[in-house]
C-alpha cells in the first residue's frame, strides 16, 4: 500500500502510531526505511515518544544484538542492503515494512528480501523520482490523505500568499533525469539581471521576514549570498559541502534570527523542519512535482501566531504545476504517471501568457508618460488584418519607446540611460513578436533584440 499526505501533515507521527499498534497487537517486528541518516534519527526519536523500543541500523551496527529487546528497526537503505546481501543480518521476523519518502527509487532494491511482508510506503507525492520506474509497478493501491486546503482549514498548515515573477526559461536545458540541468540553471540564475530580480522580489514581498531561498546550483547560491550581503542583509549560504559542524551552526543562527535569510541548494528539501520560516523563495525552475511541494512545504508549518507564509516563485513553477494549495488528483497521477508528464505545461506556452509590468521604481523614471505598455499580440493582429508587413509591429513599438524616453529625458546621456533600463521590456516585446511569426529560434530572437536596441540608440542620438 502507498499512503499520501502533504508535507507538514504529520506522516512520521502517523506511521509511528501504526508501528506502535502493530507491535502491540502482533508478535512481529516493524522495519522503517529512510534514505538519510537525519531522517532515521528523527524517526527513532518519534518512535521513542510513542513508547516503541527501536534500534537505528547505521554504519556502526554490524549485527543485531542477542538477546534482542527491540520491536522496531530504523535503517538507511544502503546500510541495510549491504547487511542483508552480506547475510550479516536476518529480517525474517519482520511483519511490516514502512518506507518513508517512498517516491525515491533506492528502496526497491530491498523488496526482494520482503516477498511475504506487508509494505506501506508513505510520501507527500506518489510520483516516482525516476519516470522509468513508476510507483504503480511496486505498490498495489494508493490511500490519499487530506488535501492541503483541508489541512489549512483545520489549522494544521499555514495559508500561503503566492507571489509570481515571470522569468524567461528559454536558455534552460533538460538533463537525463528529466529536470533542468544545474549548469544551465547557474548560467541563468547567477546572471546579474536574475540576481537583481531576486533582490527586488525580496524587498517588495519579503523584507524583514525569515526567508529560505532554494537554488539549483552552488554557484547561483554563492552569488545570491554575495548579492544580499552587498545590499546589507544578514544572510548565510548552505550546501552539501558544508561540514556537519558548519551546518549545525548555520541552522542554529537561522532558527534564532528573526529576519534571517538562508540561501541553499536543495539540501533542506527533506528532513528539515523549521516552523519559524515566513517566506519561501523558489529561485529556480523545476519539472519535479515532488521537489515543488518539498520546497514550499518547508514554510507551511503553523506556529503560534504564524498563520500565513509567503511563496515567491521565480521559476514559473506555479504556472507549471498549479497553486500549492490547489486540489490534486493523486489517484490519476499514481495510475498514469506518463500522462501527467505528457500534460505538463510547456515553458513556451507559459511564457506566451507573460505580460510585462514595469516595476514601480522604473515607472517613476517615466512619470511624464501616460501609457508605457504595448501589446505586441494586439498590434500584430491589427497588422495582419490590414495586410501589413510583420516588422511594422516592431517599428511601432520602437516609436513608442523613443517617445517615452523623449518625454522624460532632458539630454542624450539621460536618454541613453533610460534606454538601458528598458532592456526587460524590449526582451519581452521581442519574445512576443517571435511567437507571432514562424521564425522563433533563440538566435533569431537575440538578433532581433540586438537590432532593436541598436536602432533605438541610433535614433536617440539623432533626436538629441
């Protein structure tokens, strides 16, 4: 059986109680499998609170003690797999195997040792981490727990304010695992413009709150750290290269500092529980539904007066998967994972819906202009209706930009400065134009953008 319950819903509490009842009512033992030592220890502590005597089988445990007083074992997959393959341990008296974070595929190698044992997998997302190894190959049925909105209504989870910033992902590459590669993510998110957008998003939506930032690459996270540090914010960086001592120190600081900012690289997606987090920033894009819920789940814990938290999305993830608290048909995903992947919204389709909104700080620099927006789609359709040349749309857009600058710049130097500030607006208009015509390759868009900015600069020099 497979049991689904959202992150923060209390899976460890529930399966610890199941283990307690099983031990109490049957003369058999329980084995709980995890994929990280931190999760093993957390599980062991929870079992002890339920009065279940348990043993954590870690690297130092070579054999089971004799006589054996333990009713329950907690083990990491690789450690137990080695012991069972080497025949150092026997698990013949196990009546129930519980698998935490069951969507990880590393557990399936142990199934051969438990042919006649009841198996219960627990996960927030019954979708395999490997598309080639669907969960319905190993589990017969899925039990769906309460949905996120149910847990919010019953005050088990905090409500979310979702803030979305549109990001062009055309430069990202998809790797063998089906998700965006670290190298292409680093190139996009470590770039000055993306770091500026992140800092702006934090100032606009999360200033003064305890904030956890998720990145896809170490390079990006380090650049984020430097960006916030230079801006005067108290921030730390954490990745899997930090020592255990450094990690403890950083997490202690994060817990105790009300407005702390922690930038990390996916290391805190599981086994990390810090209810004081106010804001989650997804400074990355992902095609993994599991990772999407894991990242957001770090901020959804309810605590004292904390009834709400903020989600800031800088990877079009909400458009790809839907709002965090929206209902999900887990049965359909469990039974037909291929169909789920096939129906994921494409990045290009998401970006077609983008509409550029000039930031308030920039809008002030164009205070003398009444209208700063320009709908490429609308203008293109008008142009088609009158059988005009497609490039007339960009020419009209260029004229509007020149007019905006002339209305607000008294001299050439100021005009050229304003033109540079219109970079994002220009890029968005070029992208929308490319969707309207047949030529829409990345190289062609770059040429169109460079040509547009060159013409803009030349015209301004003539005008002034």
